C-alpha cells in the first residue's frame, strides 16, 4: 500500500521524480525512436518481477515541479516524451502534458491502466497486469497493448486483453527480462502461430543504454 499526499497527486504541479533522461525507446511500437523519459514514483500494483521496484514508493523521490521537468526535456533535441513509472496514472498529468504540448512535444505514456487517465496523449501503451486489471476505458483508448510474459498463464491473459482493444491497437508480447532465454523461443513460436501479435524486445538492454 503506497502512501502519498493526494493533494499533490491531484494538482499535478509537482511529481515524485525517480529519473529523467534522453535515450531511445527500447520497447514496443516506437522502438528505436529518440525520446525523453520521465519516470514517476508511486505504484499501486507491485508485480513481483518488476525491474523498477525503486519506483514503487513515491515518498523516497524528490518532488519536482513540472515546469522544471519540461525545461529539462527542452534542453535536449527530443520531440517526444515518454512518461512511465511506477504507475503514472496515479497522478494528474494534465499540467505536465499541457506544457509539453505547448512546445510541440509528442506525449507517450506507458501504464497498466488501473486509474483514470489524465492528460493529453499522442500514444497510449497499455501494459495490463493480471494481479490488477485495467479499468475498461483503457482497452478502448490504447494505441498499443504490450503484455509481459513471465509464465505460461500470461498468454491466456494476453488473449483476454487483446479481445477488448480496438482493431487498430498494435499487439505485442514481451518476455520478462530475467526469463528471456527461456521465454523467447516460446514467444517466437506463439507469434508465428498467431501472427496478429508482434514480439517486443527490451532492445535498450541489448544496446546497454538507459
């Protein structure tokens, strides 16, 4: 159970910032695209295989004004920003996205979709978790569905989730990193059998970049 100031979350003028950096998108539809990453602290899901557990507790990360975050993004050549977590839907992201949009920056979000979405988004990547399913509105608005495969049951969850998204939604299966060697042959065979799916690789880890 996370504990944070709901007024801060609702106002969205400051965010618990885990990290921010300019890199390449390593996963999913926008793989290889340059983007500025903003990782927000706070998660109400807590997947046991999460590779960003340092982001779960928002109280250990400094509150940073969205004006400063946007200013830092503008120091780079990035024309897209990826907001991730933790679980970014815990916070009001309208102040952040409205400021980014004023500068012509594309806004992408990666979320498990467990809370109501705020902000203005050019791309919504929904990564649903079995232990805390998304609210229904996310299936309707997702541009990309990215399901993490940790164990065999996750393929069933992937198909259940895919049945709820729009026909235009891009479908991806991605191995949990610690099980990559075991899972990737299974995922490849699955995609060959059900070609509506695509394989997503954590290519940034192969490139040894953030």
